[in-house]
């Protein structure tokens, strides 16, 4: 590694050659404000001009996020010219910004307000015409409001880089520029998979999840039996909303908060995850033993299902017919649970707390609604749950640790817990498939070959009692596309594939807390590199703490089959727990 000598604010430093001024300054302990530069150059347009500094050898001020350091360079961050220029850049952005901050769900987590504060841009220095506003509220998952957009381009970069999809782009030119799906279509009227990765990187409230908090409030008010179920990835991240270190498991406090919010029953989606494994594992075995369509591909991720229906309609027979865990559990709550409790399913309102934005779309699929009654009535993201907790005045960190409700669907295994991590569904299924093929439990329990947290492709070859099972895992559509094209070309060597819509799986879902180094002073500078691993570790350690770690050992799942479903993949199980898919061409019909 070659080094160069520089000075920042008159102090000498040696830094790595090739770094940008912004990176070098950070390494030396200086925080230069930035907006469009994000995550090691994932987005780096040099367009927002919030990071301007003085540097010798350069003409005038330079955008520190794109300008490299050089030998002997002297950098001035706090010169009057640099300070004023940065403030001016923010004031210009604010002059064309919807400043209705008290109504914005991003309030408190808005990076534009953050840089406004640190640059001192507090006045309405420029007043004039605002560019035209485009607001899209038609999609179940996402809302776009261009009056809050600062044209930083992060969403466009994430949509292309994470998925190779390129749904979002700049429309028009100059003052008329705005960010949108092609032709200013609604998300609902485009092949957007509604994963919400664009929301995760938006620095303002221009892209948000479509909130359903009002819907949940209305169900409480109407006196419904409001039952809540929370997905595994939520407990691994919700603590971040309340300033806990990234990766702090907060299961007990989350349960306590849900109870204080008034939910009649608080269940873990892990029960549904165990049920999914019973159905999906049996389906896989059936396909392996009876010459079914292989490779079989998991179907838990609604973003991935959207992608498959839009782009790989010919491969839909490869998808497992299993509903996703929260949909299975919702269906069980409105049938078996309702029957056991003597409650009319129409009086039950099921709320899912999810790390995912696409689940909001999923619950509205016509295949998941029976006689007008959906399996799941509302989906709240981890962030929305945190908003409800704050609104109710609940001091999250002071809550006691409480337990899930235990009746009917309170048991869960470690296999269910790891669903939240990329490779987790695969590993959970392998634990049960191994048992079914050999009659004994795997030793060790874990299949670590399928673990990892990056967005690439992982593969493993397993010999189970003489049966070779080749498996692959992909998260993010860019990686998935590689595996899908192999199947299409008849070159796939796999029997079982796990695909998750979001890079890193549900722990990095589009509904998870924002990871913003500028708001996380207690985390290391590398938090954008490490947060997925830390959240994943919270789930793996919960798996290790469980006495039961294979789905087929869940006593209440066994009871559910004995008393209600018969056996995995039975006729009744198919009616209640399985679904169908349909190819969609290009654009949806927009329901206004
Ligand atoms: Fe450097 Fe936007 S952060 S120009």
C-alpha cells in the first residue's frame, strides 16, 4: 500500500494513496458532510456539492467525495469559503424541498436535516419557483414523493446494483428532473418488485414504505381480535431504532412492547417458518423421489416471487408452492386457531411485523385471500413498529423481557429462527430433509456450508444417505438471475435453490431500520460493511440457544398435523398452506 503525505486543517497525516479526500479525512478523524456519496462509492455522482472543501492543487473548491488525495495536498475543511459553499449547497436543496417536516415519517432520521444543521443552513435563503411534484401512492409497498427528493441518485444506484433491475431513473432534464420508474409510471404500474431497497438508502422521505399504522389503529377501534406475529429478522434489528448496538437481539423487549400496544396475542412467525419447512421439505423430497420439477426454488420472499412472475414466467413450476411463513401462519390463525378459540375468522385481524416492504404487496395477492378474507390483514415494517412504540410513549429499553404467547402456536425451533438470514431457509429445510432421508438427526445440527451474508451465489454439495443434493443460494436479483438463466438454458446442476429478494436476506430487508453512519456515533466506521453480519449473528445465536433446532420436532406443529391438517402436503394442507403463481407481463393493472 503506497502512502501520501497530506495536511488537513494544517495537521500532517499519512494516508493511503488513491483515497478520496472524503475517505482520507474520515481516516484522520474528520467528518465532512456528504449526501450523494454513499457506501464506498455505491453511489458517487459528485452532484450534491455538500462535501466541498479547499485543496491545494485544485482550482477553487472541490467535491471531496470524488477528488483524490495527492502528495503534499493541503486540505481546508473549515475555511470561510468551504463553510459558506457547503451551506449554500444545502440552502439550494432546501429551496426546492417540501419542508413539511412535522408530517414526514423520516423526521428524526433525515440526512438532509442533519446536514442542514451541521452546515448551518437554517434560513430560507433562496425563495422561488418549486419544481413540479409527483406523488405515487398506488403501490401497496412503496410511496414516492418527489417534493422531498434531492436527486442524489442513491435509489437509482441501489435498484441497479442490488438487482440489476434499473426500475428507477432520472426523468427529464434541468429544473424539471425527477426520479421515477420509466415514463413517470407508478411503482404499481411497473415491473418493480417492491423490495424497498430504494427506501433503505433514500436520505430523505422521498421514498417510504406505504404505512399501514392507521389500518391497525382502525382494527383496534373496531374491536377486532387483533393478533400480531413478528418475523425473525425484526428482533435482530428493532433495537437499533432505540440506539442499541447493531445486532442486539431484542426479542423479549419487542414482545413486551407489542403487548403494551394492545395486541390480543403475540406470536412468533417462527411457528409459521417451522410449518413451512414441514411442507417445503416434504415437497422437495417428493420431487426428488418422484421425478418432479427440479431444481425446486424457495418461495418465502415476495420480492423474489414478483421478480419471477415478471421475468421468468416459464420457470414458475420450479417454485415451491408453499405460502410464505407469515401467510401460512395467518391462514392457520383464521382456521385452526379460530376454531379452537370459537371465534369467527371475520372478527380476527392479523398483523404481521416484517423486515420487508414487499410483504405489503404479498398480502394483497388474490391467491392469498379466501372469500374476501385475507390470510394477513396488515403488514408493518420494523420501522413502522418502532414508530408505533414511540408514539405510545413506551420506553423500549426499559421494558422487561417477556415471552411469546404459548397457546396453540407458541413453540418454535432454531430452524425457524434462521429463516431471517440468507441461506437460513435452505439450512432449516436440510435439517428436516436429512432426518426424513436417514431417520436420524444431522450431526452437527448446522449446515454451515450454506451460510454467508453477501449478495453473491453460494453453493454446496451434500451427500445424504447416498442421495447427492446440490444446492445454491442467491440473494438479490442480480445473483438470482445467473442461477435462473442456467435453469432456462438446461445447465443447472442443482436440486434445491434458495432465493431471497434482498441482498443478505430478510435481515437486510427493505423495512429494516436505516443504517446511517452519521446517526450511529457509537458504531465503527465500517458499520455499512458489518451490519448484515451482526444482525445475522443475533439470529444464529438464538438458534444455538434453542433446545429444539429442527422444525419436525416442534410439538405444537406435530399437534397441528394430528388435530387438523393430517400430514404434510395433505389435501387440507394444500388448501390452506399452498398457493399458485402467474406470469405477469411487464406492467400491472393499476387499481386506483
Ligand atoms: Fe460529494 Fe454529494 S457528497 S457531491
